C-alpha cells in the first residue's frame, strides 16, 4: 500500500448514498433529516437509524483495522528504508532598492 492509497483510504468516509441505501430512504430524505429542526424542510430521522449507522461504522472500523495491519506488517516486501522528505530550501533573500518591484 503506497502513500496515496493509504491516505485516500483513511480520509474516505461513508457516502450519504450508502447510508440512504442501508436505511431504505433517499439521499434527499437524509439531507433533510440532517437540517435543523427549526428549518421548514426538516424531516424526522429514519426509523432504526442507530442500527444502520452502527453497522456502517463497524464496517469502517474493519476497513481501517485492515489498513493498519497492512501498514504495520513487517514483511520482506514492506521493509524498505523510509526516506525522509527533502527539506525545503529557503529562498535566497535579496535586498531590493527602495521602490523597485519584482517582475
């Protein structure tokens, strides 16, 4: 697993569509149910939303645990020397004459 794959997997969340499918409602219904109760377009949350959210959370946990094990496995293929990112060089500071502009 490379850097891009790992970070993409880490920051990927559960799409609203997955939650809507699990609950048997539309994405629009979910979006409206997340509005403030004072909003005239507010809808009540779907029934049994807690069980659906818990199920998707468990799936996410399993996915992240799998990623952790892949990243921390000490197999021969993953024993590469870690290279430190090169330090950024500071730009040379130049004194400019008063009133001169950079072009």
